[in-house]
C-alpha cells in the first residue's frame, strides 16, 4: 500500500511523496504506525511503499504527492483503505 508519481513525455524536475500509515489494534481505534517519505529529481517515477508482500499490512495509507513538471507545480492527495474516525 502506498503512492507513486509518474510522468509521461519527459522527466519531472522534482517529486516528493509524504505518507502516513495507519493500523488498528484490539480496541479498533486507529493509530498512526509509521510516517515515511521518498523523493527524486530529474526522473519520471518515484514511489513510497511500505510493508512487503509477506509482511503485515496497514489498513490505511494517506499520501501527499508533490511534483514540479514542465515549469508547473502539481499536488495530489491519495488515500486507500477504510476511514478512520478515531486516530490515537
């Protein structure tokens, strides 16, 4: 679970992804279990993923993606997984 920035028709000047990984515990309360980021310059792809195929998976990820491409700034918010109303 994570996010990626990919361009077609040229490389981005810079891109950064900041992700928050959320899980639940026995009480069903949502907790932030990890925050992480990844960035790259002069490329066409960068990703920010955690937890491999055989490792524990978070129930939700929220990522903010920023990229500078062809002299324009782009920002996107990506989320996957069930909503969490109580974050501890």
